[in-house]
C-alpha cells in the first residue's frame, strides 16, 4: 500500500519498452549517478528496517553458524520453526515465510 502512494506508476507497455530505455539513457542526472541507480535507491528506501531485537533467534550462539550470510537474518515474527527431534538440533533455520 505504501508503494502505491510513494512510487509513481512504472509500468511500461511492451511496444514502448525500447523507446523508454533510450529515453532513460539520455536523461540528465547528477555526475556519478544514473537513472537506474536513482530508481534502485528509491525502491530501497521503501524496504522496512528492523531493530536488532527482532533477530534474537538468529543471534543465539547455537544458531550463528547456520547463517550463511552474517548480515541477512530472519525476523523472528516471520521465520518458520522446524520440528526437530534429534539430539543437538533445534527449531531454527535462516528463512522467512512469504505469503
């Protein structure tokens, strides 16, 4: 919903795509920038940021080694819980459920 009000419509009809890319490539933007970088930054600003206390499970000593990328951690409210019954196993997996 936030995207609806903060990001302009970016849909492009297929027949106009090449024309659109040419127009984007010829736009004047500040030095060391390009239109695609600016669009990416705008999209990135829409991403939610979560406080460190929302990743408690990922930071537990027994789970740290399960995080292949140390700065991409699942939010505790959205992660799946494994049903592990083996010795030295727990319910943690570095993943999130997407509706």
